């Protein structure tokens, strides 16, 4: 069976070999006689699965030993509340600084207002660029600074994270890395906490990853629900409540797939990153070289993962999408907030998929 290329922003395409392995193990995981779905999260077999998943995540992202990994539920949007519930009180003023570069960080800032003095300290008009960090109005007493390191809807990515200390802020940096986690390495010297939903680059919806520095544990507000208290979850190996067991298992298979990737001399995450750079370059070059298509994001912060683009003649949108679907190129319609098109090029999208998309872009332009 040949599968279509699925450019969905998430839930998104997964490596075919991961799906095949999950299918092969569906009824009987490693001779246990059970599906992973049917296992107790406290049993020995499941313990092996979650421990391996954490070990592989730590190895791939080079997570330092003084950071903890939590496997939670609720999605990235729950973290918009959970983060302030846990970190607002790091300082008595409960100031939280938000950098807004797209709709997801805007949502985060709005939710945080419920829990303290959340302020937008920098905002990109039109969400097509990242304001120069030297102009951010960071507050010296802020409990933390938040940003979204890849804006899924607007296609804006931080290719370098800010060095808050160099900007005069001693606050920890918290990032929403939902839509580019594991697409590139992460500089933990600049990040105190990172969170993200799994349903783009890691696995199925239902799993939310939180990776945080140990000193951030233990500051939750009294009203914080226990299952969302980072310290309680860290002390209970993410098993204060039942974790999303099957989603963690699939995430583990995806991590093993990343480890096994090769690209020239590169292996693992470096190989995946090189491929992501090549895929994005191919698509942006095609868009920039055409008369029909345009991407409006500052080239310095164009996302490798999510590429929004527009047809200069919007009346051709439906014909473009119909022709794409006929060629097995699916889920290219842009977010309703932005319009136009969007191609999401997560790790599991092969180069061949982007080549097929580029061929269609060229063919459609010739026909127009
Ligand atoms: N942040 C980002 C960057 C996202 O892309 C998304 C989902 N598209 C969310 C947050 C919300 O995630 P969830 O639906 O898992 O709450």
C-alpha cells in the first residue's frame, strides 16, 4: 500500500516503520500476551517501556542530569495554565514575561493572566518576524520569561534562543517547543523548562512532555491541581495519576526511529536535522523563485517545520488543493486564522514528499 503524503500540522504523519511495529506488537508485546494498552502502568513490562523512552529522550536531546522529564496529560494548552500555577510564585511579585510571536504564544499570555501579573514584553506585529531581543521589555523581578520556539500557525521559529542573562534578566526561560521538538538539538544552557504536546514530531495526541530544571520544582501555588504539580509528578515518576501509556509507548518507538536515522556521516538527531534543513530549503526556494506563491515570514526566522504560503491569486486556492489531493498530497489548507496554505514538514515527512509537493507547485504554476 502506498501511503499519501500527509502535511498536517498535527496530529501528524508518523514514520511508517513505527506504525508497522506498533501493529505487529498490537496483540502481544514481546511475548507478554498483552497489548501495551492493556498493561498496568505500574507493572514490570510497562516500567521497561517508559524507562527506555526517557533514556532515549535524554540521550537524543542531551538533557542534563539536573533536569527532570515528566510525561503528563492535558496537552500544551493545559501547560498555559500549569506553567504559571507552578512558576508564578518563584518571585513574590508573580510577574510573568511573555514574548508573543504568533497565535500560540498569544494564547499562552492570555491564560497566564489568570494567575498573576502576566505581561507581553515584546510582540511581533503581523506575526512575521521576531522582535530583536535587545528591545524586549524584560522585568528584573519576573518569575519567568515565556516564548513559543516554533509558532505552528504562523511559521515563525527561533533558530537561536535568547540568552536572557546577556539581556539583563535572571529569570528562567520557559519555552513551548510542541511543533519542533526533536527536529533539532536544544541549548539547555538557555532553557530552564520546555513543554510540548507529542502529536507533531513524537507520537499520538495525549502525551505532554515537560522537561524542567530541578530547582523549579516545589513552587506550585496552593490551588494547583495535584496531578499538575511538577514536584509531585517528578517525585512519582509521572505516575501520580495514570500516564498516557500507549502514547508514551509510540513516542518511545519514534525515538528509536530517530536514533537509527543516517544521513551521510550524520546519525540520529543530527541526521534528522540535516534532512529537515534540506526539506525546508527545497520548499522555500521553490516558493521564493515563483511568481504565484509567497511566504511572508522574515527569512531569518522561517520555520523548518511549518511553512505557510499564499497563492497571489486566492481564487485558485480550491483548485490548488484539489489537484494536490489527487496527487496524494494531503492536509495543505492553511489555518483559518491565516488562510492560504500550510505545509508541515515534521521529521517523519520524507524528502520525497517535499519533492512531490514542489513538483505540484511548479506544475500548478505552469497551468495558471
Ligand atoms: N502550542 C503549539 C506551538 C501548538 O502547535 C499547539 C497545537 N497545535 C498547541 C500549543 C496546543 O496543543 P494542544 O492541542 O496539545 O493543547
